[in-house]
């Protein structure tokens, strides 16, 4: 029987890190209090070893993570192949929590400065009362480079 996943070698790990930083699209899946999943387009920011998100506390996904912190982040690369299902993608499984820091703290200011490189307008809305950073702690991940090229830690 063939193994479903390949082991991650150094070259594959470099491809994964590149995709984490330079993705084309991203979405996150959360579970609501009613048990139904919600998938939302997001703008994850890779900083050091973690992903951060700048979210409004009023949004459905932030309400969901208050109830259940388990999430799945999906990022995909450019669609370069004829078969759209044969392009690189990464699913990151983990837990997410709000980063409780003051908006005038050096850490918050660093996060905002980094995030505005992804979305220049975020420098303004980051300081709105209902916006906060959320941090994803990775538990597992699956990287699919293409057909027959699935990798897992």
C-alpha cells in the first residue's frame, strides 16, 4: 500500500515557507455555535513562526472562534497549470486566539506596521475599537504541491 503523504524534505519545506509568505488567496474555516462551518476570505500575515489576522470582533468568524478556537487556514499559490486542481496549496490546522495587547504597545505597533505591507488601509482600521489581532497556533498542516504530491509533517 502506498503512503498517502510524502515526508517533507528541505526543498519541499522551502516551497511551503514561500507559499506561507506569498500566497495568491486565503480562506479560514471556523465552526459556529450551531455546529455549522463558516469559510471566510482572510488576509493572513506571517510573522516569525505564526500567522496573525487583523479582524473585527463583530465579524462572524471572530464570534465563532470565541465558541470554538479550532480552525483551518487554507492558502493557495498561483494557478500555473492547465488543471486547476494541480496547483500548490496548504491547509494549516490549529487554534486561534485574540492577542490581548494595548493599541499603543510596541508589539501592536509592530504588528500594524507589518500588516500595512499586506493592506495599506489597515493602518487606519487597526486602531478602530472593534479590531484586534488574532494569532493562529499551528497544530498540523498538509501541503499539496500537485497530483500525487501531498506532504505532511
